[in-house]
């Protein structure tokens, strides 16, 4: 959960921003773009209160998945650089493996005085054309979305809903490498990644897959920095008598990840997670206050009362 800047506190209390920079920042959020650049766009101000977020740092592009248990899972999408590195390693491995096998087959044809030269030529052509497809399909399908190159680059293929890749999806996305390669050097695939918000090439779009960075082992959520102090809106959320620890962890995760999510996902999670929870807890959503502020106040009040911050 992000700490509340002084600018935010002044806005909540009704004191207008005092500098032109602050006035420009009111009512905007940062959208993360595909390859690390950033821009500001108007936030749909249906809740009235402006949302002020910092744009001084570049946030890696992520995709969020809402599970049936209302838990938000976020994955950092793998960009062009990490995917090129993984493919480079994989194709180097394929080159030496195919070279060694074909050399063995050709030597077999020589030592048998040409008796199997026609057969050896056919096998050579078949292996040369099919080995790359077989390598990627079986590695991704049987090794939970990774190849040797992807493991070295720290990336993995997943289904678009965040679940492990299926063998059928691995087959589809890799057969369509031919389409991505056209007219050469993965031109179509790279263009598709640039125009797609999830960095999906043609094979990914057809198979319903995404390529993400591996999640490092660690805590399931970021530790909130509010160990002391009182949120200025805690008086507006009531006593929270019906709140459970499970709801606390879900809402805390929502608050932690909210500033880093795309606007569409922010709106979706607010409607599907926080609004129903607020109704259940008896928290009145004020149209003049952004819902994130009330969610943060709920997390801080409940967590402090139970020593969970």
C-alpha cells in the first residue's frame, strides 16, 4: 500500500494545491506503456476526488488476474529484450544439437557406402525442419512453460488467465512461429508485440498465452509502510466489526497493487473487489472521495487494531 503524500492529505482536507506542478497533477494517473515509457492520462473522475500518484519512476508493465477467491495475482510481462535473449540461447542449443545429430546421420551414410544415403538425406531434412518445433513444444508443454533459454532469462509462458500453460496451447503458439517469422527475422511477431498491450505475438494471441517474468520467492504481498500514524479517513469507515482477516489481506493486496495497475484493471478491481466489500462492511462510499483512500483507511484501521500492519 502506497504511503499518502502530503499533497494527498491537503487534497483530502480540502486545501487546494499551492503550486502549478501540483495543480497539473490533480486528476491524473500514470499509465504504464509497453516498453518502459510513461504518460499521464485523465482518470475517470466518477468518484469526484482527484487521485494523485507519482510519475517520477518507470513501473514495469504488468498484467493482473482476479482469481475466483478474489485474490489479485500480478505478473510482470516479459519484454522484447528478455524474450530475444531466451530465443538466442534456445537456438544456439538447437544449432549444436542438430549439427551433432546430422553429422552422425551423414557419417552413417558414408560408412555404409551410400546404401542409406537417400534415407539419410530424408532424415536430415526432416530433423532440420521439425526439431525447432518439437523442442519448443515439448519443453513448454512438459516443463510448465519454460525452455532452457527462458529459464536462463527468468521468463515463463502462461495462459492469459495466469494458469499454467497447457500442452495444446504450447503446440499452437509454437506452430505459429512460422507466421510470426514472416517476412523474416520475426517481423510480424515483433510488430504484434508492439501493438498488443500484453506483448503477445501472433502465436500467443491464437493460443491465449502470455510470457511473464518469474515471480521471485518472497512474501505474497508488500508490507505496508503505515506502522504508525492514523489515516485521515479512518473515521469514515465505521467500526469494521464484520471484517475478517481474509478480507483484510485481499483489501491490503488491492491497495498495494492499485497504483501500478492499468486504469482498466483499477476500475474493474474497484467494482468487483472493493465496492462489494464496502457494502458488506457497512462502509459508505462517498462520491467526493476516491475509493482507494477509503480502502486504505479500512486496511490501516483494521490492521492497527489487530497488530497486522
